C-alpha cells in the first residue's frame, strides 16, 4: 500500500479503518497523515486504525502519522495471547496528540492507550506523544506493551510508555518521558543511550492493591 492523507469521520458505532491483507502486510504512508474523529466509546464508538495481517503473518508499517480521536493497533487482540506470533517492523510511525478511546484494564488501572501491538514488534525511530484520555478516569499512555508480546524500541521519542507485567521490552536509544513498569514475569531492559526522565515501578494485584517505588 501507498497512502495519501485519509480522514476518518465516525458515522456509525465502532467505526474503524482496517488495513488488512490475506498474507504479509506492507504499508508505506509516504509521510502522510491519517486523522480520526468523532468517537464516543460510551456509546460503542471506538474509531481506530488497525494494521491487520493474519495471525502469525509479518507486517511492515512506515512513514505515517495518526492523529485525532481513537488509537492505533498492529495485529488484533482477538488473536489471543497464544497467537501473538506475528513479526512486525514499524518505522517512523508518528502517533501524535490522540484522544485515546481504547480502555484496557491492568493491575487495577484503566489505561487509555494511543498505540498497542499484538506480536513481536521492532519500533524504529517512532514518535508517540501527547495522548490524552476520552474515557473518564483512564490513565493516558502513548504506547502500551501488553502481555505475551515482545517489543524492541530503537530510538524515537515517547511520552508515557506502559509495560504490562508479562511483556518483554528492550529500550535502546529512545527518549522517554515516563516509563511505567509492572514487573512479575516479564522483563524490561533499558540499554545505555536510552533517556528516561521518570521510572515508575508498580507492584500490585488485579484487585488494585498497588504500591509504587519511584526513581525520579
């Protein structure tokens, strides 16, 4: 695919843009912007952009900006954690100033995520900043790396990054304002050259009993 500017205006419940292929997915936005608008998750309108190869198939997404109201996902959560097996390469993806409609629960938190993936992803020189929440009470995060996924972040700029307790994440050379980690059986590696302004380590339960150890 090569994409020109795309505007998505939500006219129906759960209006989505699926970029879907029967096999390997290759998408080059050639520097253009996808704008999403008009979501109301309280009424079932989530309005998002989904790069959707089949279960286990690879994907390459590059050179595109997504903004507006919604979220971005690569792969699909409905694959199930045992099927988060696709290998995704994501180059120069900008997720900027999204009003996130995705509400994901974890360890007593409700997260409003601008970006998620469901597989094994390498993010190269991406920018994910400025996410706010449309869902009342949800914690806005620019990128969340969920359970049973593996992520390598090479360079780029991020606002808030949230690592689930069963996620495997390597950060190499990125600039991150806030790194929030919930460690149980996953692993987060921060390599030399990565800049993290604030690290928050959360220990808690799904019932929401959370204590925090912070390094600032």
